C-alpha cells in the first residue's frame, strides 16, 4: 500500500527537476535609455551574443538582436515588436555615420545599406555572395528574421566591414512602424539604440568562447541518443512484449522467456539512452525553452520532458511490479501498457519535431529533408506491421479455440443420451476423445502457423528499424546547426 504513493511522489519530483525554471532570455541592459543591453553570458542562448532593448524582460522585449560565428560566416537573428522594420547597424564611428545596415521589413524582405559620413542611408544590395539564408517572418505585430553574412571579403569595398577577430564595432538598433515605398527603412526618429562598448563579433557567449564544432556536438549527441532509444530499442522492446509472448514457449534466453529477455534488454538500453540524452541537452541549453523561442522548439521541449517522465515512471512500475497472480497484477499490466504506449508515440512525435525542416528557428538545421520523410514512412510501416501482428493474434492464434467449451442444448443431449441403447457409454467417450484430439491438433497447427508468420514479421520489422535508425543518425551527424 505504501509503494504506490512513494512512486508517485518520486515521479512528481522528477517532473519538477526536469522542468528547470527558465533563466532570463533577454538582458536588462544599462540605465541610459539610448543604450541597449549587450551581453555575452548566460542570458543569451549558448554560444550566442545578444544586444537587446534596455527594458527587456523574459516575457516581453521590444527588440532583440542575436549573433554567432560559424566557420567563415556570422548568423544574425533579429526580433522586434513592430509593424514596419527592425534594423541592425555595424558602426565604425560609434554613431549612424559609417555604418553597415541590415533591415527586415513587413514585406518579408531583407535590405542592406550603408550610412555615409553625412548620416545618409544609401541602399546597397550589389555585394553578391555575401548574404545567405535570408528568412523574414511577420506575425502578430512582430517581425523576426535571420540571415548569414560572410565575415570578410578579400579586396572587398569599404562599405563591407571586416568582422573577423580583433575588429570591434558599435552595435546599433533601430525600428519603426513604417517603411519607404521601396522597402528600405524609413527614418527611425528616436527609436534607436546603441551598445555602450564596441563589440568583437567573433567572441561568442560564455566569456568570449568562439562558436564552433563543440556547440553542435551536444545537440547532435542528444538527437542520436533519443533516436537510438525510441526508434531503435523501444520500438523492438515494446513489439516483443506485446506480440511475442506465445512464441518460443519452450526456449529461454538468459534464463528467462525469449520475449521477456528481449523486452527487458531493449527497454533498459532505451532508459540509459534517453536519460543520458536529457542530461546532455540540459547541459547544452542551460535553461528550459520558452514559447518566445519558437513554437516548435517549445513543443519539442514539452513533449520531450513528458516522454522522459513517463519513461522513468514506467521503469519504476516495472521495478516494483506485483507478482503474477496477485490481485494488483491486472492494474499493473494496464498501467504499464498504457504509460509505455503513450510515451512511445509521443516520443515519435517529438523526434519528428526535432528533425522537421522549418524556417523559423530550427532546432538543428541542415538535416536532409529525406530524413523526416523516412521517419514518417517508418511510422506508417510500424502501424502496418502492428496491424498484421494484431490480426494474427486475434484471427490465427484463436483458430480452433471457439469450441473449447461447446454450447449444447437439451435436444443435443437427448440425441447423445444412450436411450434404448442406441449410443453406448464407451461410444460417447470415444466421441469426446476424438473431439479433443482434433481440437488440440487445430490449436497446435494454428499456433505453429502464427509463430512462423510472427517470426518473419519480426525480422522484417527489425530490418525497417535498423534502416530508419541509420538514416536518422547519419542525417543528424551531417547536419549543420542553424540555431
């Protein structure tokens, strides 16, 4: 009686621990209204630097500009509450003069320009091959965009600034609710901010660490481990438990029935993988992902946390399971089955959210779109295989068992009764013996047929699992992170 509340309390504690309280996403900046807040510490996402409105709070921020270096490119993410445009300036003078400007507007456009010495904005879109990955989103009174810019151009024009190491600039921000007819930014008036100090764009977050391969390693490791846990081990382990208990009745593996050994081995491996994956991603992110960081990212975090909690609770239930034949065993069977099923299908949905290619702040960009569709095909394949296994269980294995307890009426009994000596007692016994022998033969034949079919489907299913896991893992490994 005391075990169930204790387990429930432990599961609740795990849920609280996994839902880490969110840290500040935006900095509060300095006290001077003209200055935005520049930060390269934990208030930014890992390996990002940011420049924000001075009055930012985690719940709302008038504007946020974030950047990081990847190889020979720098990626910018701009977000603002505005209906016109949000612009970032890279200034050599500390003012609007001699500044390179990038603006994102309500027409879903990215524009580049240069402010000359007289503060005059000069549209300039002729520097080809320097900007890529432009994407602008306009939604609910907010404009957000992302783009990549090469760090420098050899023998490039003066208006294209060198952002490589040891070159420092003042970061500018401006926004307005209107734009010019050609899409370029209108004069912003007093809606302007600048960083108090000059910035080295190659200094990443966390005390000047440069972003590189290490930032991709932990998210990729997380993805690989979760793929192995749920698309691999859990898929096989749950299938063996659900449909393969009657198979290999006289064979044991490691001293236990074959189905149980497969199930236990796979589920323990899945548990270890997804626990390690959870630790890895918490170390990488450092805080819980909030809705402001993108709906898909937030749903991935919520679904993933739920899956981990359900997986741990199911493992605890299995650890304290009642002995077969005891009154609480049916309750355990239903609870273990339902929690495991929900966790498995929710894990599949979480994996799809992690690998889907979408433009608004992807979790891990660069994953080939084929990986997503291979996973979708595997889910459909999984449903079809389980459908066949369920059909075999219901219609093939049950063949011959509908007459285990034959229904008879009084007329049948009268016909079989030895009235006038027509049917002797010995003849009736022979009739019953023949019936039961025929029934046992039919059951044995049906069981053997179902066993052959199920064993064939198991090999087909495991082949599909292995192929899918390899495709997804390879896709994650070769991906280029874009967030």
